[in-house]
């Protein structure tokens, strides 16, 4: 029987890869990824553990590699990952990325760095946008055999938007511009990969409510917010619904008809914060079916 679903998740693994990470932390991370059952995992707050002074050198995170190797040891499935550079190409901290189970999905082509603006002026104020420059990555379900080219492919764009450090009205306006400028780049993403709108946005939006203009900008751009009820995804007690998944909206998007957002909660939020992250992992599923791009 062929698998019917691909499970896609996102996780802000707090400061993962800093020098103070321990082997015990890697075992906990590996266990959590395996328990989640995801096949593609968007990542936030990765740290580079290699010298990235040469822009052509791939960014590595030895802690993440060790955790994914532990998953492989236990399941027999090989995982790969890619970490994206921030707007400052030499920045080694709080990077976004994506990891994937190579037995279930195949990465198609190179990651596409979106040409979002670095700044915007509004009412005499200069707002800095997208310190963590978004990248798009295309995947295809891997059922095996010659059917691969005719089955579901999809594009994921990991998000890590402006934090809540600073005046609230400023950070909210910044996130609104970030959302709008990302939506403006979606035609370029579709042109790059030759796909229709099988695009999934997911990650740490830092938005405290669905009422923020940033969320509305994604909705106006044709997406459904799978955390529209503002269910908290932050482990340490301030009830923040930061982490969200956005999927295409509309009756023709059959791949996403049954997509719902789920949150992996620990029975002990304090232990989760200590051994894993201050964020919960979120996930959804998409249906594997004949691809409507063909």
C-alpha cells in the first residue's frame, strides 16, 4: 500500500548549535523529531558550527547532523538538511533551514532565495525587514518507481519573522511589511520551480494574534492560517501562538483539503524548555495524489 500523506512540520529549536549544546540535548532532539513523524521539517534558530566566511561554503550544524544521524540509526531512514544564510551572509546565528527524510521525499533543485527588500520607509520611519531572508525549497513525494514525476510536489518556505523586541506598534508594522513583501515574491517562486501554488509557509511568525496585519496579508495572498484559533505554541507560559502553518486556500487545492495544524506538547512545559526548546513543534499533513501541475 502506498503512503497517502506527507507530514510537514516546523520547529524553532532554541539556539540550536551554540557551543553550550550537549550530547544529551541531541538525543532529546532526535527523539522528538522521530516521535513527530514528520517527513519535512522547517527549522528556525539554527547556528553555524563551521567557518562560513566563504559564501560558497554550505552552512553546517554539527549538532543537527548528530541528531539526524541518531534518527537514522533508529529508523533506518536517511535525513538530509540545508541551512540558509541570513541577510547578513556572514551571520552565524538564528538561521533558518529545512531537514527531510530522503526515504519519503526528494528535494528538487536548489533552494531559492527570495528577493525581498531589506528596508521600507513608512511615515518617516525606516523599518528593517527580513533579517532571516526567506528561502523556498521544492520537494516531491517519493513513492518509488516511475510514478514519481506524476505525484505530489510542493514548495515550503520556512519563516522566522521580526521578533517582539522593541515598540509593539513598530514590530507589528515591520511584520506586516515582511508578509506583504513575501507574498509579492510568490510569482517569482512559482516561475523558479515551474509549479502552481502548492506553496506552504510555515514557522515562527512572532505574531501574538491572528488580528495582526501580517496574518491578514498572508490570507489576502491566498493562504489559510491553520492556527487561526491562536492556540499557543510557546512552551514557557505567555500563551503566544507564534508558530503557524499557511496552506493555499480554495476548492481546487485538493492536496490541502485535510490539512490541519497539530502541536506537539510536552506534559511538562518546563522540561520541554530545558531539554528541547522554548517552542513546540507544529505539523500538518498533505495528501499524496496525482500532481495538478502535470
